[in-house]
C-alpha cells in the first residue's frame, strides 16, 4: 500500500532515518470506527519501521460494554494484534499505561 505521493517526502525520510525514533503514538477516537485513512497511516508507519502505539481517546465517554466494543472494533478494523490503550485526558484513565507503552518502546531490542 505504498503511496508514491508520500514515499519520498521529508516526513517519510525523517521517520525512516531517525536513529532514535522507534514508535509513534496513534490517537484514535474510541467512539468511531477506523477508516481507510487510519489503515493507511498504520501501514505507512510500519513501512517506515516504526511500531504504532494505539491510544483510544475519550474513554471517559464510554461505559464498560462500549469500551469493550471499541477495542474489538479498532483491532478488527485495523487488523492489529496489539492491545490499544483506552485513554482519557479528562479523567486520566489509561495515561499511566500509555506512558508505560512509550517507555517500553524506548528500550533497544
């Protein structure tokens, strides 16, 4: 799914060539289904050799059942095995877990 329009752009060169960048936090609204743009972004990051960290925002607006559904829909819609982190800037839910994922990504493999 390589897009010629972005393949040689400065952001792509930076993402592919940065010696320290290992992952990117991808913010996804937990209340909506992922779309083609989301899928393209994930594929682009992978082509750049980066690990996406999925943060589902606005988790404070969902009940438990809606949260479970959002996690399933995002994973299925993007075809990912990673567990997204449900987050809320308002309530603070998931913020510590998100920082934990970021810290893990900073460790060289």
